[in-house]
């Protein structure tokens, strides 16, 4: 049970849930990692340990428990800084997830900087969380929301970017670093270079990239960067927004309340320093602490190895899937440009029916529009099925998945 890059047997032992039997007493084959990943025992124990031994609010009291909890919470910030290679830890804000990070930018930065007639430019392969906040903003401001199109290979049509930039009205370009449906890896460097030539700010939705490949923010010269802990072995309810200090300092707070203030008087308040200005109220202490263990786990494996393992598994799965008559695969076949996400349709079987049938064999995949209805319209389908991989998945599991697809095909006589 091994790809050429990592020892999966050792890894699988750290994930108690993978020992579970699901429907019909079948071993669980978990291929819904783009939605959320499973958690290793190290993450579970870390949260457990916090509640057992040093549960306390942070940044407030001087007693020992508060000191320990504050230190553990702030240690995660240092680890995130190292993981994505940023110099200023105060530029990292803990939020609930990618969705909240994007809403924070749209609310706090967008309302100050986007005016009537301006353009916010996104793409046709965004998750709803990188569309709806911009719809809210542009409607309120009488600005325009525009889209970079997707070609038949599932890649962005970058000529359209330049056409929009040439209008001189674009205030922000925002895109997913990796599509959660097609797996396409966006040519972020090129987009950022073009945008910065014209002084346009760039937000990168890294929900699907940071968990699966090495991302270095010293090299990726964007302005805002967002991702979620739960898609990279960490707990739910924790995400990260990174933005440049100069931008954050000029932004209004998102939420008002405790911890984000320096002084509050009857009619006036001054703000706390970064990053606390954007972390109002008691944060998700336990899960931020748990996220540390997830970062350690991935660092120990090495992100280059994570990526290599997924390439090997995806290649293997794509080859096998192509032998199934009637299958339609979406996205580019070029593994340099894609991650471990495979969207497909099998004949005219509805994706929900397909997912239900293969669930009988213990295989968990996602079916539906994947919160990407704009992309579904572009692909001219109402839904797809989607298998997505992570470090604990094996070629043997891909074989189970392929057998199950063939069983569905026979059942539907296609
Ligand atoms: N952006 C992308 C590219 C995503 O894939 C997701 C979640 C989000 C943003 C939102 O992240 P959240 O942590 O705030 O929810 N994607 C998926 C998915 O593909 N299936 O379930 C959630």
C-alpha cells in the first residue's frame, strides 16, 4: 500500500476513522476530501488535551491556564506563518474559514475601496463563497461584477483578463488558486503580474491549493490570501486570512466587540493592533490549537510529497476511468496543471444516483453542483460527481471505486 512517495500504511494508522466500516459493512473509501479531510489522532488529541488540561479564554487573564492557552493559540499563528512563508505574523488573521475571510475582505476593504462603476473581476470556476460576497458588494456600490471565462480544457481564458484590465476600472481580481470542481491550478503568477502592473489588488482563494501543494507567499505576490484548516487535516471552524500590513492597517474592522479594541469610550473607540483588530470576541481557541497539530503533520510529510502522491493517484484513477465507456471527465488531462480532484459524469446517470450506488460499496464521493453553479452553467450540466484525494488514499481504494462505477454502469445498463 504505497505510492513511490509516501508510506501510506503508517499514515493511515493515524486516522482512526479510516478503520470504520460503513454501509453493508464495507471499509470506508473516503474520496470527499475537497469538501473536508479526515483528522489524524494528533489533531484530535490536541483539542482533547486543551479541554482536559488548560481550557481558558485567551489574551485576558494573567492566571496560568490563560497564559498556556494564549501561548498555544499564538503558536499556531507562528506555524501558519512558517507554513506559507510570511515574515509578519501580525498579517495573519484567524477567521472561521475561507468563506469568512473573503467576506471580511469584501466588507472591510471592498466597502472602502470599490465605488460606483468599478469592476470586481472573478472567474467562472469560483466556489459560491468567492462570488456571492462580491455580488453583495457590487450591488450595494453600483459597481460591476465580471468573470474571466473557462475554456474547454477547464483553464482560464487569460486574454480576457487583459481586456478587463485595459478598461482601467478593475479594483480587484479574485480567483481560486485551484478549482474545487475541475482541479485546475490557476496560473496565479501571471495574473498577479498583470494586475500589479496596473495597480490592481489580487485576492487568492487558496482553499484547495494550500492543503495540496507547497505555496510560498514570498513568491506569490498577491494582496489577500485565504484558506481553511478543515481541508488540510485541521478542525472545522478555523481559517486564515493573510493580507499585507499596509492594507490591513487602512481597513476598517469587520466585527466590533471585545479584544479588537484599544480603548472604548461612550462615543469613540480606538482599534487594537494587528491582527487583533480583526479578531473580535472569543475566538475558536480549541480548534486553532488543534490546527497546529495538522500543520506539524503536513510539515513532517512535506508538501512536495503530498503533491507527488496526489499526482500519482490521480493519474492512476484517470487512466482507469478512461477505460469506462460512457464516462465524461472534466478538466485538463495535464497533471502539471491540475490537482487531485476528478469531476465526471457517467452516461446519463444522475450524479446523486451514482453517488448513492457507490456509497453501497463504502465509497464516499460528492455529487451535485459543488457550490459552483456558475461553472455548472458553463459546462452545461446541472451536476457532476466528484472524487477527491488526500494523503491517506491508496491505489487499492481507487480500484474499489472503479469496480463500483462499473457496477453502477451495469445496473443502469449503459
Ligand atoms: N473556496 C473554495 C475553492 C472551496 O473549495 C471552498 C469549499 C470554499 C472556498 C469555502 O470554504 P469554507 O471552508 O469556508 O467552507 N469547498 C467545498 C467543496 O468543494 N465541497 O464542500 C466544500
